[in-house]
C-alpha cells in the first residue's frame, strides 16, 4: 500500500487484536502485576529480600519492638514524603520541606510555651506551614521561577527565619504536656500514635489522589499540562493548593518532631530531611517530570529505607555505609525505571 | 500563465546546457516509515548552474526527499549519483563532506552566542583547545563578504537579536563557509521573509547559479518559482509525477499535476440542511492571524484549507481560548464570548482536538477512561468523589459509539493506535456536549480503516447539530467532508469555496497563489483545468 490513496476503503479493517470488545484473557500473574504495578512489586520484592537477609543475620529484627522502632523512625520522613508525592505528581519539587518542618517545630513549641495550650501551638504552626507553602507557590506560579530554584531559595530563607526566631537554640519544653506526650509515646489499639499519624495522612492523600476529581486532575496536569490547560483545568489553583498542602503536612511533621524531642528544634531532626524525602519519593516510582507515581509506592519506599537503616544499625554496620547503601539503592531504582522507559542514552535525560 | 512568459522575455532562460549530465541524479528513491510509505520511486535530476523547483501539496514528500539528500534519513531503496559516482550517505556529515547543503525553513540558531559562533558551530577554529574569538569573527566576516552580505549582517550580533531573514542568512553562511558546494537545497526559504529580503535572496541564488552550483528550490509559491526556476519537478503522494523546463509549462499545468487523487465513498453522508448560526467570528486578529471573519451553522462542516503555516492551527488555538485576542469577536449562538483562557472556551461549548495529539491532547500515561472523562469529571462527582459507575457507563457509551478499539477502558492511551487515540480525544469532547467542535488534522497518523471511522463520526456529529470545524492538509479530505471550504493564506482567509464548486485544483490554487488582487482569475484558470 502506498499513501497515494490518502484515503480509506471502508472495508479495510483494523488488525484482529484490535477488535472491539475482544478482551485478551490475562493470566492470574499478569493481572496481579497489572493491579499492583511493576514498580510497587519490585519494591515489595526488594523489601522481602532485604528483610530476609537482615533477619537471617539477627533474629531480633523481626521482633515486635524492633518493628515499632522502624515505624517510629520513618514516621516523620513518611509524612513529608506523602506531601512531596503530590508535589512531584504535578511535576514540581519542594526542597524546603525540612526547613518548613523546623519552622513549625519551633513555632509550635514557642506558642505552646507562651500560651500554655498545645492545641493552639499546633494550630499556629499549621497556619505558618500553610503560609510558607503559599509563598513557595506564589514564587513559582507568579514569579515564573523553576520549582527547584524557588524552593532552594526558601529552603535557605525558612531555615534563616527559624534560627532568627529561636536564636538558633531549642525552644520550650513540651515533654510535660499531655497532648505532645500522647503524640510521641501514646498508642491506640497497640499502635504508636506517631505511626498512626503517618498512616492516616497517607490514607487521606491516597483517597484524594485515587477517588476524587482533585487527584485525577493532579495526575492529568502532571502527565500533560498542555492537554490539561486545553481541557479547561485551572492549573494555578492546583499548584497553589499542592504547595499549601505540602506546607501543612510539613508543619505536622514539625509538630511530631517537637513531640518526639520534647522541644522546638530549629535544625536538629529536620536538617537534611529534604534529601531523604526526595530519595523516598523517587525510589517509590514518582517521575520527576510528573504524572507518574503513587502513595503506595512512596509508603513502600519509606518502609524500605527504614528497614535498610534499621537493619544496618542492628547488624552494627558503620553508619557511613548506610548513606552509601541508600544512595546506591536510589540510583539502581531510577536506572531500572529509565531502562523500562527505553530512552536513548544521549546527553542529559528528561 | 503570463508571468512565466514575461519572465522569459525580459530575462532569457539561463543556459541550462540541457545536454550536460546532471550533477545530482536521484533514481527510484523510496522511503518508508513503518507501514507508511512517504516516497515511492522518486526521480530527481539537477544540473550544475540551474535552479530546480520542487513543488507538491503538503505531505507530497518534498521534505522527505530533502532529508534523504542531506543524509538525515537513509532511503529504503534507490540510488543517489553525485558527479558521476554512486553515493550513499549514512549521516548528514557524509552528505556535507560530499558537497551537499540543505537550508531548512526553521534554522537552528543558538540565541546566546554571536553570529560568528553560530556560523562556525562544531568547527570553531582553535589552537590546541583555545578558541580565538577574534579569528572566528574575522573568518565569518570573510565569508559574509565573499557571499556579498556585508550590509545585511554583522558577525558579532547575538543570535537572539536576529530577524527571521538574518537567521536564514546564518544558515546560508554555515552552509557555504567552505568552498566545495556542489548542490544546495532551500526548503521554503521565503516563508518568513519580506518582499525586499526575498529579492536579496533571489539575487544570491542567481549568483550561485552563475557560479555553477546546482540549486534545488522547494516552494509552494508559484510567483517565486516562475521568477527563479529553470526547471520544475512536481511530487504527489511521494511519487514524481511531472518534470519540465519552466519555459514549457504554466501554472495551471503545475497545479493540475499537484492534485488529482481519486475520490472514494468514505465521505458519503447526508448533507442535512444547516440550522442556526452557532459560531460567528468577526474580524478576529491575534498575533498570528488577522481579520478573520466566518460563521458555522449547526449541522454544518466547515473545513479550513491552506498551506502549512497559513495560520489555521493558530486560529483554532484562538477559538479554544489559548491565544491572546487582539481585536474582533467570537460569538456562540449569538452571544459574544470573552475567551481569556481555555476555561472560558470549554464553558462556552467550544472543544478542540488539537493537531499534536500526543503532546497537546492526551495524558499518555493515564487510562482511556481518565482521558475521556477529563473535561466532564467535575460533573461526575458527589462530594468530590468520582462516581465510578457513572463514569464507566459514560466512557463505555462513547467508546462504543466511536468504536474505540481497546482491551479495556483502563488501558493506557499510549498503547493505542493513532486512530484510536484520536477517537479518545473526540470522545472527550463529545462527553461535554459541545456546540462547536474543532478538529485539527483529525486523521494525521491514522491508519486507513480508522480514517473512514473518523469521517463517519464527523458526519454524525454534524447531523446531531454540532457546528464542526475541520482543519486538514489533505485536500481530498477537505473536499469530501466539508459543506464549505475556507482557504487561508498568510494568516488571512483568502477565499471560500462551496461544496458544489470544490475541486482540488481551485482550492489549491487559492492556497498557493500569490496574486492576492485577482483570486477569482486564478480560480477560473484552475476550473478550466478540471473540465
């Protein structure tokens, strides 16, 4: 056939595998992979292999108390990673999350100390978080600044604000307060509250992304912003909303940090967290260009990172090796993702 | 046509020494991209010191033949003989070394470096690894002087400050900075040039010809070809269909050879009587189109024809709220709409299935279902939760109606064929129940079977009372589908052809003719040809 017809003979039919309604019967395994997603499946496999390797060396790894240690260890990282997932699905990035968490930590402790109300302190911290997120969004949307640069700037600026208001030292003492203590040490149905907060936030955001029009539109905007614009979506609204949500979530992480350490921490516990957060989200399968990824992937990646850190700790491996292991795992994960996309190795990747 | 003869009289045809063997002979060039055959057995001869015009409709294969010549594509079969030796070019580099240059329509210019560095990109003179800026500028100036462009461009100007003509000039300087050029091809070089600049370019091409270079000149513009070309070759559907000395042919013969495909039954539909005016555009002007006025009635299919770059896609974008409207009005059912963004257009009932399906319409990594429900999703929710049953039912209806062939609605759209992807885009807008549906190149990259489906769907939409606007490069499609055809050229509507009068010739003549002052005349010429 040449294109010289440039035309259709109506009798011509499409290839047989395209017949309407012809559903190919999938094997159970294929259905399972399709349902869970290859990305999540590889994370689960990695998790099982890692747990088996560590458990075979030290049976204590599987003990309930150790599971709890792992869970509490990753809760704050996990909360932030859930927020970052939304941002990255839109095709953005927020490097200032650690600074925002530090800011919220100090504010919640200081307001609590001066007002005597833990709830009020937390509320103010959350409002401050929302404002910090809004500022990020306004710089990005209306200043037309690349998200990496914009949040790199506020990463430094928010850290400066924290140190300014706290004079660079820990603020207040929340260890005697019931609400803060409940957050750090309390349990509901035997599960530590710290872990529950992480799981609840993950579940809420998962629900939003999967079952609501908001989530669908986030995936659409991240997947193809021109198509989203031509379809009449208000893209700015979604970007602003996502960064504000990130601010609120970072504030919750900051409050958890205050509860765990018993005081408002300007740097300790939140500094460097942004890199771990981005590591977790990328490991979980979020594409930097947006539109691809899931909360389940992020949660699995957070657990994987927690198991890795914990495992190497209980095996007595030098902590420098932990950083190397974490970095190696991220590189391997992303290389595998890129291989599956099948892009040619020329110049800088998209 | 008169112009040809005048040209001959006042400036005798250049001595093409017809007996001399061509410096470049392309024989039986065939090129397939997957299942699509872009060229089948094209022959092209160019002699030293002559200008060969290559003409053809959009998609006739002109650009492909240039890309094969420049080594960018390897031909599937066929031979290229250059100066008596058979050659195969496996890269642009090899073609260049053999003395072949192609000047493309959209030159690649680095914005942040000077003209000199743009000209010598990739081969900057250096000592050890050190570049002498002074030397680069001096060498560029020497090239500029040698080619006679001293007054037109300076080697130190930044790329970003160049006019379209100067950008083209940089491309010419690049191509001709070494002496050993045997064949030079220009791909629609004048599309962004002013009349004065065109004259300068033609004077330059005349000098090239005089110096014995073989020149290939690809253009749609009849007037230019009459002025510059010694010989003409016409491509149609990837085949050589006509070749002649310019002195032996005329405009109507060339146009007749550019068109002439067989009409087929796929377009059969009931042309129902059109209803009320739904879309009315008055004196619309944007950065890319000017003074556009037309209307589309309910149940009518209005097609826009014209050459690539005539402003049709830009007009579609403006109607979809995606371009700044400088003046003029757009009214839907008599109500003037302020389209500040696509949000307003969607609300007004205008849907656009854009030309670039993959980059502008579809979210490739998401499912068919999510792509179809995209614009109606907020009406399918309760307390923001998507009502999945409702959504699936709606999506299933439209998939069935448009015959989207897929395993399930949860399949990612990137796994679909081009035709099914297009149906998904159309389904998305149908779900919104639009008053106006604009389809920009609805059958591009669509296989023949699905094409017939899409034609049928367009007929059905019109029958339901939607005002349908179709933009297409395929004349046969435009003529087969439309109740009325509006022809655009240079960002303006230059003519309207009713269904009854539409032939490929008169539509194409309107689209390519440069004689803006006498459109009716050229229309007559074309009509004579058909009878």
